[in-house]
């Protein structure tokens, strides 16, 4: 199965700062999906098919990448963006696999 | 609007089984796959499997074969997951999530399962 490795595991950013986190796949995948999860809540879809913004997601979020290397960027950090972010693939299915997550904290 | 309403928290004894429900509304239940995802305390997300209610087709993560059993009832638009032979490692929050065009777009609120004697 394809293993997704997210880095960093934990990071912090000040309001207004640009944030970039990465997701590395053990083998090439066609698309990556990104989810945001806040404590006590369900995951929320942010990005699908690598770079498409899900409905209702602020435009400060963007996704990019190809092959084995993908990234999620927040153009300007806001307090409400503090959460854990997961990447996910299913190019090699089954199973669907998730990365271990990047916890983003506000400074 | 699409909603997935999961059953309440469970406290179960080791060795027992538990059956969790996920009641769907706001869309044609039989025409979308339903996924199940596990999250242990403080840990990441793990895909268990998915079921297509329209024809009962099921795909499992090999890790959960024999541990989880997925079913669906089209008459009540409800998906179920039974987890058997429970141990401490099965203590987790379990989510259902609708599949739409390769996207897990709507998620249930999660069901907490605690395995303890």
C-alpha cells in the first residue's frame, strides 16, 4: 500500500504568515486530497484532486503537486486555521490511506 | 442538505461486539458509497472500508477483514458497522463518510467506542 508521510508533524505560524506543509507518497499517486480536523470535530474536506477547493473553503487555501510530492498552502494564516491537516490518496486502492497529519498551531 | 447522523457513544467489554449506525439524509442513499474511518485517541485517520448500498458491494482494508463488518439498509437509509472481538486497540472514534465522485465530502459526527471491563 502507498504510505503518505506528512511534514512537519507540528508547526506554528503567526496571523498573516504564509504556511506550507507537505505530503510525500511512497509511490506516485494521481491525486491528493486534504482534510482539516479541529479537536472534537469530524474531518472537513479542503482540497480535492490535488488543487481544487472544496465548497465553502476560503481562497487562502491552495494545493499543488504531482507524482510523489504534494503541498498545502495557506496564503495568510488566520486563528481559525489552527487544526490538524491530513492528506489522503486512493490512486492505489484498496486501501485508501491517510498521512499521519500536520498539527498547525497559532503563535 | 446532506446529513450523516451516527449513533451514540458505546462502552463495551473486551471480547464483545458493537454495532454502530450512520443514518443518511438529504441525498439518494443507495447511489453513493459509504466509508468508515477509525481514529484512535490522539492518532491519525485509518480507512476501514466502504459499502455501496445500491448492490451491497463492499471493499475492506485488509487490516480490518474479520474485525469489521459493513452492512446497509436502503429502507431506512442507514449504514452499519459491526466491530467484533473488541480489545483496547479498538477503543476509538469511528466516522462514517459519504463518497461522492472520489471525494469523502460529508462526514458523520463520529461515534466513540470505549473498550473496558
